[in-house]
């Protein structure tokens, strides 16, 4: 099951090329919410009414804080959906890249330096002064 190193490197190059061809992307998830408004006589306050919506929101983390973005129209929503989908593809490719790099690291031989000698540690100047 050991693949030749050249084949593994070609696979890595192919993954990197796919990453380079990715469109714009951003992290997060898109959810749909429904809710009631502030008008007590509105239909959304009536029993068994679903409320207003669905309202779509993109939620993501920025510097450890949750940021939520709402969309004014369906074109903005579709753009964000494409960007989030591209991000998921990026994450998948990054995982594949990690896996292939691990195989490359295991397959690459250890290089022996010609005439390499073990380095000797220098004695500490403190030890010399303590004597």
C-alpha cells in the first residue's frame, strides 16, 4: 500500500491546484429563523401562525466573537451560500492535503549527511567560574 514518493507529490500538486482554483469563500453557517414583530395586532401573534420569515442569517466567528449577518435580498443570500459552500470545499481539500503530506513525510527517506558527526556540547561558562 506504499505509493511511490513521486505519485504522492503529484497528488499533492493536484490538490494545491484545486485550492488555487476555488472561488471566493468565507466561513460560517446559514440558518433560517422565524419570529414575531412588535405589533400586537399582527398576524404573527395569532395562535398557530408561523410568524415572519424565514429570515436567513450567516453566523460565523471573528476573533472569538460570534458575528451574524442578515441578507437584504435573495441575491445576497445566494452569494453567501456559494461562498460558504466553497469554504466547505476548501476545508475538505485542506484535510486531503494534510493526509497526503503525512504520507509524503512517512515515505520520504531520512537523509544522511556525509561525514556528519555528533556535535559536542559546549561547557557552560558558569560551570567554569564555579570551580
